C-alpha cells in the first residue's frame, strides 16, 4: 500500500529533516510556569534531541508583566491578556499553568477551537470540565496533555495509558497530594501541630493557592477522578468521589495509629467491586511496614493492581516547581513528536477510545466495605468491656481491642481494629456507642487499608 512519505524524515536513510521549533504560548508564570521556563532553557539541547525539534516559548501571559520579564528574559513576548495567548497566531501549543477553573476553561476551549494543542497541569479544570474539553479537542483534532496534573513528577498517566494497556485494572490507590502528606509527616516526625505544618507546606510552594483544596482532600479527589477514568475507561467523574480531608486529624490520632503499628495517610482509592466502583479520598491507617507508609514529606506514591502485571508502584515528588515542569515538558515533547499526525493515531486522552468510555456506577458511602479503626473515649479501663459487647451485638468483627498507652494529654481511650465491615454498619455502631453511658466523648473512626496486591 502506498503511503505518503513522512515529512519528518528524508526519503533515503530515515534521517530526520530539520523541523521548525514547536512554538509555545504559556498562561501563568508563577511557581510551575517559572519552573517550566527554567527547565526548558536549561535542558534545551537534550529536550530537542528527544523531541526531534526545538521547543520555544514565544509568548507568555502574566498578571505582573514586570515580574514576568525577570523570569523570561528579553526575547519572549509578554501580554497581560491570557486569551490573546490562547489564540495567538504564532502559537502551536498552549501551556496553561495558571490554575483555577472559570477563566482557564475559556482559554483552553479557545485554544482548542483555534486548532492548538494544550498542555495543562490543571487538575481542577480537567476534573470538573474534562468531558467538554476532551470532546472539543476530539472535534478539532488536537491533543490535551495533562501529566503534570496528577502526582507531578511521576509519569502515572503515561503508565496507565501506555505501559499498562494490556491489563484489566482492578484498583489504584495512592498518596497523591504532596501538601497533606508533608503535613502528616511533620505532625508525626517533628511533632508539629497542623497549623504549623500547613504554614511550612505553603512556604515551600507545595500548597494550592487556596490550601483548603489540599487539606480538605479536594485536590486529591480531582486527581483520583483522572486516574479512575484512565484505569477503568470511564468518563471523568469528580462529582461522585467521596471526599474527607485531614482537618479533623489530631496528634492523638497519629499516636494511636503508631501504637497499633500503622501510619495515617490521606489515601485516594479507586477500586472495582461487584456492585460498582469505589471512588474515595480519606485519611486511612496503613500498616507501618507497607511501602506506602514510607512515602513521606511531599512525596507521592501510587499502587496500580492489574490482572496481568500484578501490583506496580510509582514513587516521586508530589509537588514543586521543577518537579511539575518535568511532566509539563514531557507532554510538550509528546506534542512535538505527534504534531502533524492524524488524531486517530495518537494515544486517546483518557487511554480508551472515546466511543469505548462508559460511565460506571459508583458505590454509595454506606456500601463501601473496609477495615476500620475506632477510638472510643471512656471513663475507666473497665468500660472496655461495654465497648466490646456493643460491637459484638452489632456484629462488627473486632480483630483488636486495646487500651491506649499513656498519653500526656489524653486518658482513657479504647482502641479498636475491626475486620471488613460496610461503612453503614460502622456508622450505626458508632451511633450506638455514642449513646452508651460508659462512653465519655466523641468517638473517632478511620478506615484501615492493607493494600495487598
Ligand atoms: N497542591 C498540590 C499538592 C500540588 O500538594 O499535591 C501538586 O498537584
């Protein structure tokens, strides 16, 4: 069959012919934008050697043009209107690293309509508007690449979309927010309280502009919606992710987990079950000996269970300027290589061909079945008996029931580890525990995950 020669190679030896550089327009020159600019400049030659052509930032949109000039130097055009960059005639690909969902949606859709590829690290944008954005991109035959949106430095989107394509993915579980992992590590290792640890994470540039997105689990939920879509072939479904952040966690919870031989992590889980998909972000106790429990500071870790691959694990920085730039530039190299190819030859946006994406039912909160840890404040040690008896009456399987070791601030706590039980049964048992005269204060409950492959 005759094929037109590929214009990127000469007709004799397959030697690449010089292609003009890929021209980038960038919106946002904050932490991630500046990091991207810096790494592109520093590694220019080797990036071009991999991409087969240069990658040049030609225009940047910034709110503060004077400050932006100090980052981009004299040769890059600066504009204060992002929409002009999105639709700029000399731009091949838009890099959107400004964040937010309202205006960013408009810029990205305008760039797509103008026939430009898009690279973004904006997980909120894709989690909330991914359906519309990917549909527009298909219509206009352009790529939307987003490796930097999930677990920044870890090429997890590439792993799911390309490396694991043979597998039926059973579950994905991860620590996918650097800020909260940093806070939890500082609470455990440095004895900092929550507010001090958060202030440090902000000073280090890990946190979102609004850190509530981090500490309330929303950022991890955005990322989980993207992971689940790529793992299971479902449309991006952020609205159904069950989300609980770390704002109510106390030093005491961290100490109790330690006593039981566990670490508390903010864990995102997407798992196939018989009745539907579990989609949830919650603080959870992991066995202290599990590799995931060793993921500390702003690092991220992700486990993927495939039916053929078995469990695979990915580890790397979960936040940071150049760490995110690493992913953004990898996406730019992909775009540089695919530019000019037919859309049907490219890796689909969510790993599955668009017509093969199917919505999957998401399990309700009460139906999600895991192990649990309960902490029950009581008046005296004898009250452990009443706690155990109530859990037995409620048919909650109890694996451990023990007294909390001496703690400087807290006395009289019963610690429980349960076997697997639906959340609905645990909620009912907690409600009944709370009414016992032996119980001296609010009971606390966290999930326990063994993450066995
Ligand atoms: N605020 C995010 C985090 C940045 O802490 O993980 C990277 O997505």
